């Protein structure tokens, strides 16, 4: 699976998470934040690679057993019950990533971990 | 493509390659920069480089259709933008860079440990700081109470099927009502918020009153900062 597919999985997962009512934003992980802090050039590169910003807050990796492991960090609206929104995020992201990898002819199990970093 | 990759020989080249190579020779600067590398479609990378640097974005019909050319142009455009940004940028200030890095790390640390939400799959988590904020807000709804700090941790029970949590909340209280009743109201408010607002399994709430509020400071909805926390 090349970088383009990897990027597509990121974007599919990010879009699926942001589509859930009650999800306000995705929170970049430390690695993304450090990249942002380390260089403003990141902005220029990110703008060129469409969707990179959109997918900050999502980490995907293909495990050694051929499964996709996706981590989503999100900020939620305080008027929604946290665990309910987190469940919907997990289901939406799992469905979106499963569907994408199946379309590519590489059906693989997908696990999703959702971390709520803030409610506002 | 690695620089030392052998280029396809003339006998390997698709029909359009000769023409493409001729096109590349029209852009000697680009060719110098990108080398004479050939994309899988047979076009020279220098051509994509030239298009990426062209302000008008004058893509020819082949480039706009060909995924190899499009990908190369997209990547080179991003690289070009980054290069221009670097040129325009003042020399990086080491101090501000260090500050940005420290702030990024601090904000990550402030999230605290990740607590498992009440779900059997154990893959939904909430940052302790986010949970504590909700629970402090719940305690604040009790008249005469102002939450100061809140810690949430998983209870240490290796045999438990579900992960449960212990909350330790420190509050300031007015003395116009018995503290025992106030503490019980705080406990109920915290338990209610944990279940209905968060979906976090909490079995124990320890309430510690460590400051006294003047009654006038928490009248009505008006809340004042505590002088002592």
C-alpha cells in the first residue's frame, strides 16, 4: 500500500469522524504539533498535500498481521454524551476505512481507538 | 526513482518517450534540477517540474489526465511552495521555536492520562483533564460549592470486568449548611455527570473541603474566583 493510499485512509477516517454530530474538531497528536511547531514550512507542504491538515488528529498504521489500526483524537461538543459520540465515531471511522480498503481489493480488519481530548 | 537507477534504454521506451525527451530538452533548467528521470508514463520529470513552477499552471492534455504526471506535479508544487516559503522566511528564531515545541509538549502533558469510557470494547478513551473539567462543573452546580481540583484514576482491581474509576474532588464550601450534606450533594452531582454527561464508570467519589467560601461569594449564579484553592 503506497503513500497515496495511506493518505486516502487518513482522509477517509478524518471525514468519517467529523461527520458525526457532536464532533467539533480533530486534535492533532504530539507528533503533528511538533511538526507544526518546528517549521512553518510545514504549512506550505501541508497546503500542497491536500487533506493533510484535515487528517491531523488521525493516525493510521498497517499492523504486522495486515490489519489497519486507526487512532482518532477529537474535541466534542459538551452538549452531547461523550461515550455515545465516541461510539459513533468508532463505527463511522471503521465503516469508512473498511469500505475504502475493500474498494482497493485489500479487505483487512480495521480497529479504531477514539480519544476525546476536550469538550467545549 | 533513485538517482543511480538505470534509465530505460531507447529500445524500452514507449512511443511517446522520444517526443517527451525532446520536450524536456526545451527546459534545460528544469532538466538540470530534476535530472532526466522518466516518469512511468514516459514523460521526463523535468517536464512536471516545469509545470509545477509555471504560475499559469499550463497543464497539457496528457498531464491533466495522467496520474503519474498529476502526482508528480502535485508533489513538486508542494515542494516548490515550501522552498519559496523557506526563502521568504526570516532566519528561524531558536527561542521562539523552543517555546513552540515546549508549548506543544506541555499541552499534551496537560491532557493527563487517558481514561477508558464505559464501553465493553475498551477502545474509547477520554483525557483525564477533559473528564475532570466536566466533573468540576457538575460540582459547581451544588449551591455553596466551588470546585478547586479534580483527579480521576482507574480503580486498581485486576479482576474487574469493567474498568471503574475513583474521583477525588477538592472543593471550597460556604458554612451556611452542614458540610456532610454538601459533600453528599457534590458526590451525587459528580456521579450523575460521570454517567450521563461522560459515560464514565465511577464507583467512588472522595470529596475534600479545603477552603471556606464567604456566603456572599456564591449567591445566585455569580461565581467568583477563590482567593485560596
